[in-house]
C-alpha cells in the first residue's frame, strides 16, 4: 500500500506546474489494467462497425424478434390490391431477418459469396434473335423438381401450367444463388420457370453487335413474343431482379396493354439510374459495391474482348474503377448515347411507371445498399391502379434471408404467393390488340406553327386532322359543285341544242374564260384566307373566349386608325355640305 499513500500525498499537495498535473494523470491511467483498455477498444470498434454496416440486431432483440411490418403503397381504389394483394398473407405479415445476418451489407455479401442455393440442373435452350444474337434460356419445370427423369434434355411444356420468365440482374446469370432459390421454389409450386440470360452471359458467346444494358428491352420483348406464339394458351408471368427489374418496368411501360403478360414482379429495382449513380459513389461502403460491380463488368467485357475492342474503348474499359467509368467507355459508346447521364435518364424505369397497364408487384428494401430508396417513385406507384409497392424495412439487395438457418429468401415466398393468388383470380391481364392507323403518323410540328397549351402547362403541337370548320367548308364546296353540275347538265327534253347555237357557244367560251380567271383569283385568295380561317377555328375550339379576345384586341389596336379615318371622312362631308 506504499504506492497508494504516496499517490494520495501527491494528490493532496497542490501541483507546482501543469506538467505535474499531466504526470499525475498519466500515473493514474497507468494504474488501470491493460485488459481494460483492450475491452474499451473492442467496444469502440464494435460500436463503429455496428453503425458502419447498419446492423439492426439490437433493434430486433429489443422488439422480441417480432420483425417489422411490410409497408404497402397502392392506389386507394386499386382492384389489384383489393382482389389480390389483400389475400397475400406474407405481404401482410412481418419480415424478420436472420439474426446473425442482421445487416443489409452482411446479407448482400453472404448472398453473393455463399447464398446456400438448392442443387438442381437446368435444361438449356439456345434462342436466336432476329439480329443474329444468341440468348440462353435455362428451363426448370415442375417435373424436374418432382423426381422425374432429368436425362431428357428436351423441354416439354404443359399448356395448362403457367410459365414464369425471369430477367436477371447486372452480370448475373442462371447460376446465381438468388436465381436458383427463385427457380427451385417456383418449380416446387408447380410452375415452369425459364431464366432469360443476358447476351454474353451463361456461357454463351456474343454473336452480334448488340449488347444488353439497363434499358435494353428488345430481348425480353422477343422472348415473350416467342413463348406466347409457341404456347398461346399458357399464362405468362415476368419477374425482374435488380437491373432486370428496371428492364422489366421499362418494357411494361413501353408496351402498355398490348402485351401477352398476365402479371409481373419487380425485385429491388434501381428505378432512377442517375440517382443510383450518385448514391453508389457517395459513401465509402457504397463505393465497395461500385468497385465490385465494376470488376464484374470488366470480367464480362474480357469474355468478349474482340467485340468490345472493335465497338468500344478497350483501354478505358481496362482502367474502369466504377460502373460509371465502364458505362462511359463501353455502354454509352455501344448504345450510341451522347453522355452517360443521357443513358441513365433515358433508361430509367421511373419514367415508365405511369404507363404500366398490367398487375405489377414491386418489392424494394428500404436499407438496400445498392439501389437506394431515394429513387423509388412513391407518387407514381400510388397513382397507378395496377401497381402495388411493398417496402420492407430490412432485407438488403436481393437477399431477405429469413429463419434461424438463413436457408430461404423472403421475397421468393412473397413473389410466389402473389403470382399464385393472381393466377387464381380474374384480374390476370389479357392482351388487348391496339388498332393501328392505316396511314403512317406524321408529326404536326413540321406541318404548322400551331401549339396547344394544356391545363397543366404542357405545350403540345396540334395535330393536322381536319377541323370542323374545314369539314363544313368541304361540305359547302361539294354542295355548290353538285348544284352547278345539276344546273349545267340539261335534261334530255330541252328544246335548245347548245352545240348548234353559236351565240350560246360564244357565251359559254366567254364565261369559261371568266371562270378560269375568277378561279385563279379565288385560288390566290383562298391560299391567303384559308390558313387564317384554320388558325381562328383552332383557337375557337380551344377556348370559347379566344375569338372574343381576338375581336377585342383587333378593336383596341385598330381604333386610333379607324377613328382618324372616320374623322377625315366626316370632315370632308361637312365641308361639302357647307359649300352647298
């Protein structure tokens, strides 16, 4: 206890200088055991990592591992929600992440590096596109997972069994863990599923100068058309994941109601590529995903180096450190976009949400580390009666592991339940053929300087359809010409034969010359007056007040001139009357 007495003596004595105070502090800190410092450092590091990886284990622990409810966004009068989604127990339940995967980053990384996919084998079909490209269609039928003979390589489809077409994510193919989870459990539900691999992926070479990108919808359009023509009585459903979800929503918006798809599901869509580009390069943890995806894109380019060397900037591709770099040197060049931002703006599926006309379920985690919630078009989804947006609080990117062992994915179960309820309902979409005009459409912007101002402030060119005024003029001309025809054509009982009458011939010749002169003069006047009449007629149709406004403007602007002319005329008359 000698050290304690010495220390107490020094603490009681006033310090002689500030250096003595620091010495006393260091002496006191040195008395603390070293393992205490190690524990404090470990706790500080854990706290930092807990927040850095956005872990929510303590939140789940304090809530009794009850999970969080699924937030649903939909139109108040949506029949899809009332008749389909309201019957989906999983979407109205709660999602609890696997306790030892209580982080969006851990879930996403575990899915890509491990994933625990089920074991099975696909049946491959090579499909040739009209432009010479090759797409690998990997099939898994319900009979493949029910113990049937897998040695048969031909794909036999039962017409009564629905087909699910899956569009993979960026650099993903049918061998990805999350797609194997989806394919296996969908086939277990008794459905047939086909993974439509992107060009150049799935072990297939690129056989044309077309590459896939975030807005390339031609391949899914071609595959859907092929499957519908081959199996016209089989319901078709679409599922898109990540970039594939962006392609899916864009395709649905482009086609409207004229597509043979009964329903669709979009999982973890980036929605707005420009916002996603800003987000993924914002924080250090997001930059990790940016680098990882860029490595995958560079690996894809190296598989097809001859094509990329010929069509893109190969040196820039090799130096790419981010997705944006790769898009600048490859995607933008091959797709013939002016800039990378132009490519992002034109290919963002958020621009097409309002045009989706089939039942669509969208699932996006609010803690997605790759596709940010900032890009979700909340209002557009709420305004469309065909869309229901489900946003779990947790789940990561395409992960959503559940259960203590983390052997299943929540979004796979939710997707299969939604499609099953939709298939058994009367709200499956049926293709509606949209009649096309017999004559090609010609833009009216090149035909005239007329514009139409909408109620919301948007300006659109007026079409060049004939107006009611022009139709009335046309009827008047036809009636007038018919009147002249009946007047000129004499009945057979007429006593005068104009062919033998020289006076009549002279009059007819004179009148014909006058008619030709008058018609030429009238044509010139019509060329001047007709556009003015058309313009006035179009204005009057747009607003009843337009004509009166023009009259008021004409009077107001011409009144000084008219008044001066009247004054001069009246003055002359008064002077003439006075002289008389």
